[in-house]
């Protein structure tokens, strides 16, 4: 894939925004920033960092991305913590806490102790805060919904998060009241990435042929990893209600992120729920299937995201960017993107989702109105250059508050 | 010689505001104790998010009282706060708290919204970036003002008037310093609600045009009537 530079975004956001990004970067005077997370591929965080880090570098920062290493038991523990963040009742044992601590200890040497800013993404690397030094500014970026986190898990992880100088959440209701500046910064998509760029008719045809998808019926699509919190079975139920009166086909496209051991089990449940219906296509795609996702989103008549919980929902952002009508659950960050009856339709139940899908399939002109407004909403708020600009503003503000030289 | 007017663009950093209201008494508590940055955010955020107030000129407090608490009368009162406290945070706070307390006094019970429907107080911090555009006189000011982005219009016309923003000049203040006292007074009387930013921008341009006498007879340039968005006070 060709290298993307800041200048390539000018047609989307205007030269003035790029000038601001450069000016903000210069104000930071060559400061260094290290991003740390737990997976190099799969999931929204890895996707963002793959694009954000080089652009921060182009803006004048010394920017690096470090992936912490972990054993299968560590990822089993962090998956349990992940579920606990979403209110799932979990057993937390002293052994699990020690597994977490030990994995983080094994990664202490990955922390750049000379970096001006260190950003730990999500809960997996929070234990690294043990090695922060006073010259640094540490930021915890919570990308998931922590409202109903199990109190024992939060008591453990919150002790690490509380050591940071600032926290970032996607929504105000996610703020944990850590007693430090808590910023609100939703994530963004890269409109020029393989997953979101324009595609040619030839690429479209090749991908559809490879995946065995025919365009003989309108496509209802959900893209997400096979995770119960994405409610793939609920999507199948909604589709079946619609299909009784309107011909359509359903595609559930996703995969399991490298740090998600439950993916295979959920995939099996989904296959079972879809048995006997040849119009349901379950595509277990690798994390690198960006062009495939891109094409599927572009050919869909309706893109669904029927999550039970959602940190932000970047798959919704992607579909809106491609000017496709969206039906999504009114949860988490989706509510910031899908403004009901303006930029898409919100649903609160299987029946509500089915009714909204039906409305769009039977009134494509209305779907197009929603889709057009949705794309503009994303362009103004949720694409990478806008995100980068806010990030740089935030780093400037943090530097100023402590008199960081160069700010 | 008057210092040049430097145009800037804002980047708004939103922070958690520490209060969450789930009932009218919770709203009173939040309104009473929230930082000015939070009140500013909830009174004005629509201007930088959608470049105008939402339908009816409602601010966040009014919207929440009407939609979540179901108190339409209180919502109207909270929306009208601009009449009592035009572009001033603390008088707006006092007025809104008074409206809520009076309303609460007439209620027989307290309704609490379901979980997830609370009003989360948020705060905004503005970081300003110079655009590089500068005006040394009214003519240059008008040329740039006409094509200024809405975000910068709000920054120079409203936000900088209500609170100091590092590196940002306030328009009326600059005009006053430049010896344009009458014009400065007119600009300072501009009212926000319920006009979109585009109307505000055109109105200021019309004032500048009139001062410059661009139409040759000293009358307004015709971009919008001068009986537009003006605060009588």
C-alpha cells in the first residue's frame, strides 16, 4: 500500500486544517510520544494507531508504537477483565491478578522512559504505569465502555489508571472520576486506508466473486468480530423477521482479534443459528481483509450494528463514511454518530432493528438521505485529520498546564 | 498605532465536568456548583457543533429539562435565560438556578430519569491556533471577515468576549482600541440566540461595510438588515 501523507487529506478537510496540524506540531517542539497497546492487528485501536502514529511523526513529534507481549493466560485474564468492563459477572482470583502483574513486569523494558508522553491504550498495559518517571506525562486512553465494570476488577485496574496525568474516554458517561483531567475524545477512521478508500468496479467484482456473494438480493450487513456483545444472533433474528416480507440476504463478516480467545466459540453459535438459510453468509475473515470489508460495506443496502454494548463503534463510522444507510443499537458511542432519523436509524430491540431495516429496504430514497447526512457528519467529526488535530491540541494543553518546554 | 487583529481558529477539548443530573434537584446542584467552563459548554456548544442553536434556541439544560424530565414549562424558562443574562456566565447561572428552584417549589414530587438519561456535565477548554491572517485596518478586517470560517466567527465575536482565550483577540475590544468606539459598541451588542453564525457573520460584515461607506452613501452594504441580531441592552 502506498504511503499516505498529511497532504493527501487536503481534499477532504481543506489545507487550513493541515496548516493547523503543522502549527500545533511545531508548538510541541519535537516532543516524543509512545503509544502502547496489546495487539498489532485486529480491533479498532490497532487500526487507529497504525495510521495515527506516522501522521503524528509527520506533524513533528517523535512518535512510536509499542505492542506489549503476553502469554495466552495473560490474554485470558485481560479478556475476563474486558468482559467485566461490560458488566459480565466474572470470577477474579489472586492468581489472575498476579498473571496480569507479571505480564506487565515482563514488558517494563518496552517503556520508553525518555518519552515526553506515554499513552496506554485500554486496560492490558495499565500495569506499566508502575515504571513511569516524573518527567513524563502518562495518559490512559479507555476505548471501551467502563460504566458497569466489576468493582473488584476496577479496584485493581483503577489503582494503575489513577497514577496517570490524564485519562481519555469516548463519552462523558464513561468517565470514572479518577481525580485527574478526564478528556473526551472519540476515535476516528482513516478515509484513505485500505478499508475506507474508494474502490474500483473491478476490485469490487473480484472481491464479491472471491467471497461468493451475488448481488441478486439487497444485502443486510453487519461487520464485527464474533463477540456476544455484538449480538450477531440478534442480527440473524432481525433479518429473519424482515425476510418474511422483503427479499434480502444477510452477511455477517468478521473475525477474532488476536487478543480474543472467545471468538471461535461465538462463531460456532452463529453458524448454528443460521443453519438452513442459504441467504445467510458468515464470513470469518482475517484481520487483513480490509479490501473485502470495504467492498462489502459499499455494496450493502443497509449496514447494521446491533451491539449490546459498544465503546464507540468504528464499523458504524466506516459504513457512514461510505454513505451507506445504517441501523444501529442506541448504545455507547453509536449514539454520537447515528442521530436518529438524521444520520441513520437507532434501534433498541430485535424488533426495532427489523422494522428499521425494513423501512430502508423499502424506501431506498430515504436511506440515501440518511446516508448522505451520515457521511458529512463523519467527515466533520470522525476522520483521522480531525482526530489528529484534537490530539495535538490536547498534548499542547497538557504541556502548557505543567509548563512543558516547547509548548 | 493599533495592534493588528490576528485571526485564529479554535480547537475545543472537552472534559468530564464532574456532575451528573438525574432529577431537577440534581440539575440545581450541578448548575450551582459546576465550573464556568461547563456552563459555557452547555449553553453554547451547538454554535460550534452545528453552527447555530438547535430549533427553538434551546440550550442543553432546556433540552434536557424538556425531553428527559418532561417539564416543558421549565424548558422554556431555561431557554429564555439569554434574555436575562446575555453572554454572561454567572448571571446565567443565577437565573437558571432561580428558575429551577422556583419550579421545584411548585412540584409535588421529584421525578428521576431512568439510568442512561442523565445530563452529564462537560467542560470545554479552547486551544487557539493562529491562521496567519491579520488585519491592520477596517478594510482588511472586512475582507477576511467575509470569508472567515464559522468556528472563528464564534471565537472572536462571542467566546473571547465571555472569557479570556490565550492568544485570541476579541473583536469589539479591538475596534474600541482602534478608535471605532461606536462600531465597537454595536458589535458588543450583538446577541447570539437564535441566529445561525452565518447571520451573525453577515451582520458584522454589514456594520463594517457601512462604516467604510462601501456603497457610497454611508448606508448598510445590504448583506442583512441592521435591525438584525442586536441585544437592546
